[in-house]
């Protein structure tokens, strides 16, 4: 999980998730506060308009008809009284809200300062019900109003509002209306919708980020491939402008490296050719030397020069060689190298093991193993080879009877043209271990030293088993 979150796609995904959560929470918090105030204000306007209409109607009726009309208008949610003052049992609450209702009624009726309507709010605790549950205050009164259960599912009775004012003839008129509202904003109600919207946005973001980061993934794979195959085809420049620019720079870098390696190889080949000609002439002239001891020393020096020239040329060509991977029998390659060295008198033994099939570059692998086995024979008098398939990897261990190398000596011997001071072999070029190391890394494996169970020094080649 941590590995996926450490990618550019993972970090962008976490960032988008955090921004969605914070922005949605802030937006809903602001919406919740405004929602509750807006709904209360809307209902106050409706109640005030209803009361203003009743006041206008009753003021235009003859006094003897007002009581009958008041009874006809009264019901479960509205009660009109003529000649009665404001209820003395009403508890005055929420002064700003009562003032708002009174101001709206006065504005609708165009009342003056002397005949303003008196408004008070009262709350009956029996009317208060939890949000999102059916409200059943005064079931007998609601039954008379014939209001269905479904109508009251999302309705909350907060209490009642009483508005009292004198009519034009001096009679008192009181309008009592039930104060209702929808449930206030609730996080629990919107949480499922919020989660669904967030998950949908994250799913879209995940797909979009995958398409946007795909060119970067190709660029990463190409960078790894470049270390093993400099001749790989160039990348297709696609994606955003930054990615296209990076891809173009990568392709230019690959071409520049190919040119540098080609120039280096051509230079080394020219030097080898130019040095090979005088070496050959010197060998022919040494044939005319009568002193056998001197002639043999010259031949030995010329052979050493020839090996150094060939080794340097092989080393410069190493990074530029290209070979297709194929399925091979690893044990047969090891046995073939062992037989070739045994035929020239070297002590090389291969421990029997089941056949191991491996997908690799056989020519390069054979060259690396040959160098390692020759080193074991040269510095340790004998080489014992053990091939083992561990499931995910294949190990090729080469043990010898030499003194071995410390960690510092191993690092020094792995450098090109580096020969240890205490080395007993004087005709080496200092490139065998370096070339083997480079080839094994090119094949995706690793090269390390290891002490055997009997204390013998060994070099282990570990290759991925992609068969």
C-alpha cells in the first residue's frame, strides 16, 4: 500500500481526496447554516401573509358575521378569535423572530405606529418531535383536518404564533397559527449522498490520473530498459506538454549515448588495429633472435600486450552489444564451459543438478561465466561449479581453493583495469571480473562473493528465473 501511495498517481489521488473532503465539508457547513435560517424566514413570511389576509377579510365583514367566518376559518393548524385578547398563557420566545413576523404583517397591512399588530410566539413541548419521524401532536385535531400520514413525514411543528390587532371598529382579532418547518440540516441525512459523490469523483480522478501518468510510467520503464539495451526504439512523445518535453529529452539523451559509445568503440578498435600491426611485426622480428631465453620473454610480453588490447576492445564494446534473450538450458552452458577448460588441462568440476531452463542472453552469459571460472582456476587452482534453482532466482556458484578476497579487495577487483597487489597471476588484464559484473547486471542479475560451507571462497551469480 505504501509503495502505491509513494507514486505520483498515489500522491495526486490522496491530494484530491483531501481537497474533496475539506471542500465538501466547508460547503455543507455554510449551506447548513443558511438553509436553516432561510427555511425559518420563508415560513415566517407565509404565516405573516396568511394572518394579513385574515385581518383584511375580517375587517371588511359586518360585525355580526365575523364570529361565523372565524369559526369557518379555524381548524387544526389555524384558529381565529374575535374579541379575545392575546393568550395570557403564551410564553414569549425568540423575540427577533416575533418581531420579524409582526413587521411583515404591518408592512402588508400598511399599519401606522399607533395601531401596530402585537405578535408573540409560544412553544408547546408536545409539538416538538424528532426530525425525519412522523409528527403526531394532538392526534384528534389532526384527524379532523384529514391530513395524511405521508404529508407529515417531513414536517415539524415548532409551536404557534399569535397575532392580535384591533379592527377598524375597535374589535380585537387574534389569529393563532401553528408554526411548522421542515427538518433542519442534518449531516446524517446527507452523509450517504456525500460519500457516493466523493467515491464517484475519486473513481473518475483515478482513471484520469492513470491516463495522465501512463507516459511517465513508459518513461520510467524506458529508463530501466536503457541500462540493458541502448539500441531500444525511441519512445513515442505523447501526453501533456511537460511529459512530451521529458520524453523528447530522453530520446535525445539515448541518441547521444549511442553516439558516444559508438565513438568510443571506434576509437578503441582503431587503437587495437594500430597496435596490432606493430605487435605482429615485433613477433616476426623476435623469431630471428638467437637467444631462446630473450626470445621467450619477448613472446610473453607480446602475448600480454595482445591480451590487454583484446580485453580493452572487448570492454569498450560491452555496453554497445545487443543480443535477443531466448530460452536456454543453463546447465548445458555451464557444462560446455567446463569441458572447454578441462580439455586444456584446467581443473573444473560441475556438480550434477536437475536441468534449469532460463530466458537470458546466452552469448553474454557464457562470456561472463567463462571469465569467472577462468579467474577461479587462475587464482584458486581449481573451480567447482554449482547450479541451483531457488524458484524465483537461479544461482550459479563458483568456488575455488584460493585465499579469497576481503570486502575492500572485492570492490577494488571489480573496478576496470585494477589488479590486486598480492595477485599471484601477472598476465591478467584486470578486466575479467569487471566485464563479468557488467554482463550480469545487464542480464538483470547480481554478482557477489560468498564463503562456502567448507570455508572456500566463492563467487555467486544470481539471475531472475523468467522461464
